[in-house]
């Protein structure tokens, strides 16, 4: 992993170099020959802080260089703004750009497909994005300065308590299925809150987050409720912004998503999987098998739970909070059915004729970093790559059904189902590593 951190540093430095060049080019007529003033320095610093945020939260739609050509752009009914277009950027004031990012497209009479970021990022971070957009658009006329009253802290959103959660569950049982609620939820999802810009349902919609055609089969309602209200509590680094949904909106959205089962009820769990779900397993035995490096499962080679284990696959510390047992079972018996976001495997054919597979953890103009199924990180120069392809298969082995007994799998299921949030209002830091 050390290698990758180094890469990130190198990449950041490359970004700094671009910002620096932009800034040095100020020293033309009108700017006191050679030595830059404090406003230029501040502008350059803000823009530099904006770059990594831009790559993390914006590039999938607006494109790495702001050309409106991110990988998700083709799924949107409205083209993302071309932030590298000088004329477009120059005609907008800093305040207008700030508003579009903070309050979303609708606040500036543009498409709702441009999400709201003001519930996720600090005001300072949003100003730094404004500065970075000036760099992308090569616009030196309107310098960006941090207003003195700008908040440097990200918005703090209260954690759900057991009371709010149980009141939600009570409501959900009583009213969650009503057609009025489901309609409202669908409308929010498709036409109001930008969910559809990042998530697809039945092949329509964005590809930044997971497909939600089977959301009701995969996720527990209480999890969807907690997640939608504040994704950053569960996964601080997630690319999904907090969209500032109200209580009513959250309830309708969960109801709508829970109604998405993606098929006929009786086809959902294949007949041959039913025995695994009929009897409860032993969580202690499951835990032992999960961490047994000499056993047939060896799950911890790739997965971490509460800070212990490998990093090839996703952290499973909270997996029982969010996933229904049917989904957990499917993840073990047929891992390729749903590939966790960020864990698609890639296949690389090098010019020397060597095949490499792994999970892409980093990419820049020149190179790629992948982590293979043994957990080794590999650095590959793009100039040495002949072919590159994202695969529809998982790095996770697909043969657990054959090498584990029915009891083994029941025990693993019992263990994973028990990995839940100890309490919604406890310090989250204990859960991450
Ligand atoms: C899910 C895709 C998506 C993401 C993610 C996204 N945008 Fe946008 N953005 C859009 C679309 C679509 C538009 C065009 C809206 C229109 O023209 O109606 C847009 C427009 C804009 C505009 C122009 C607003 C105007 O007044 O015309 C700015 C500025 C902008 N986005 C900045 C950002 C920044 C900064 C981020 C990251 C923090 C970001 N966007 C993330 C889709 C996205
Ligand atoms: C800018 C893109 C973006 C927008 C907008 C967005 N999401 Fe997401 N969503 C994501 C990403 C990325 C993930 C993957 C989560 C992660 O980081 O692991 C995700 C994950 C999810 C999940 C699965 C959570 C899990 O446990 O894996 C659900 C459900 C979801 N989003 C619902 C919504 C809803 C409802 C909305 C609208 C209110 C929405 N999303 C808006 C990007 C987005
Ligand atoms: C060689 C590495 C590897 C091994 C061994 C492995 N996994 Fe995975 N696992 C992954 C990867 C990579 C993913 C994400 C891609 C995907 O969704 O298939 C994943 C996904 C999962 C998920 C879905 C998580 C989510 O949030 O969607 C579960 C559950 C899971 N694994 C459980 C297990 C269990 C239980 C074992 C042991 C029996 C195991 N894995 C062994 C690599 C591995």
C-alpha cells in the first residue's frame, strides 16, 4: 500500500504543477513584474486544495479535465457543464458557481441532475472548487478569495437515534406500501434529487453508484433510511453526497427502493439456496472460519472486519447492518451477481504478452495501480499496456459452494449478519480502521 500512497503524492504534485503554471502565467502586464501579490497566492492555494475534491466528487460527470466527458456523462439526459470552456466559465461570477455547487443545479435554474454538495463539503472546500474551476476554464480575470466568514468545517449532521429509527420502522410497516408514498418516492428518485444521475434502475440512469433495480431484495429498510439521510456517517469517503433530504423525503425514498425487487418473488432465491437460509448457523464458528488462514474459506485474506484482515475486497465491519441475509448468501455463492462499487476487476494485457488481473485502485494519465487477488499492489505504466478491460467477474472466488459445507456457509452467514452497528448514536470512529 505504501507504493500507492507515494503515487497519490506524485499525482497531487502533478496537480500542483498545473495550478502553479496557471498561477505563474499571471505575471504578465498588469501584474507587478514577477512578484505575485497575496491575492494570487491565496487563489493558487485554494485551487490546489480544490483539485483532489474535484477528482473525487465531480470528474465522473464533468470529466478529469472538465470537458464534460466523465464516464457517467453518457447516462445523463443533460450534458454536464463543460468547465474547461473558457467562455462558459468566464461569464459566471464566483458567487454563481458557489451556489450551483452548494445548492445544486435547480438553485441556479439548471438541471436537477447536478447534485447538491452543500450538505457534504465545507464552504471553504466549495470555494476551493470554484477556484479550481477557474483553473480548468483558464480564467485569470476573476480571482477567487475565501470570504472571511466562510466555514471551514463540514456540516455536522446528527446521527440517527434508536428513537428516530424505530419510529421510522413503525411508520414503514403501517404506511410504507401505500401507492401515494411509492409514487412520491419514485418522483424524488427520478426527477428531483439527482439519485437517478448516479444510479440506474432497469438499465436507465447513472453508473456512479450501484444499480438499484433489486434494492428491496438487497438492502434492509432501516439501512436505506440511515444511508440516505447521511452516507458520510457510514463511509466517510463515499462519492455519494448528502442530498439534504427531509424526513418525509427519506421515508418515501426508502419505501420506493424497498418496492424494487427486480423480478417475481418466487424466483428471487433459487431453490438450491433455500436450505442455507432455513436453519440458523453458529456465528462463533463462522468467525473462526472467516479468519482461519489455513481453512477452505480464508475470507480474511481479502476482507477486513473491525481493522483485522486484508484489503483486496470491501471492509465487512458493518455488512450485517445493510445487507439482507439473501444478499449475503448471494455474495458468497455467486459473487459476480453484484460487484461492489469500486471493486470491479480489470484485465490487462501488456505489450510483452503478460496478463494481469486485479482491482484498479488508482489511475492517472501515465499509469495504473492495481491490487491483485493475493493482495500485492502492482504499478503498470500505460505505455506498456496493449489491452485494458473491465471485467464482469469478481476477484472473489466463485467456488465456495463446492469447497464449503452447508454448515460452513450457514455459520459464515450467521457471523456476517451479526456485524451490525452497535448503536446508531455511538462514536463511528470505533468501527473504521
Ligand atoms: C451526477 C453528475 C454530476 C456530478 C457528480 C457533478 N455535476 Fe456539475 N453538473 C452536472 C450537470 C448535468 C450539469 C448541467 C446542468 C444544466 O446545464 O442544466 C452540471 C452543471 C454544473 C455547473 C454549471 C452550473 C451553471 O450555472 O450552469 C457547475 C459549476 C458544476 N456543475 C460544478 C460541479 C462540481 C464542482 C461538482 C463536484 C463537486 C459537480 N459539478 C458534480 C452533473 C454533475
Ligand atoms: C453523485 C452520485 C450519487 C448520487 C447523486 C446519489 N448516489 Fe447513491 N451512491 C453513490 C455511490 C458512489 C454509492 C456507493 C457507495 C460507496 O461509496 O460505497 C452509492 C450507494 C447508494 C446505495 C447503496 C448503499 C450501500 O449500502 O451500498 C443506495 C441505496 C443509494 N446510493 C441510494 C441513493 C439515493 C436514494 C439517492 C438520491 C437521494 C442517491 N443514492 C444519490 C453515488 C450517488
Ligand atoms: C481473493 C479475495 C477474496 C476472498 C478470498 C473472499 N472475498 Fe469476498 N469479496 C472480494 C471482492 C474483491 C469483493 C467485491 C467484488 C464483488 O462484489 O464481488 C467481495 C465481496 C464480498 C461481499 C459483498 C460485500 C458488499 O458490501 O457488497 C461479501 C458479503 C463477501 N465478499 C464475503 C466473503 C466471504 C464470507 C468470504 C469467505 C468465504 C470471502 N468474501 C472471500 C474478495 C474476496
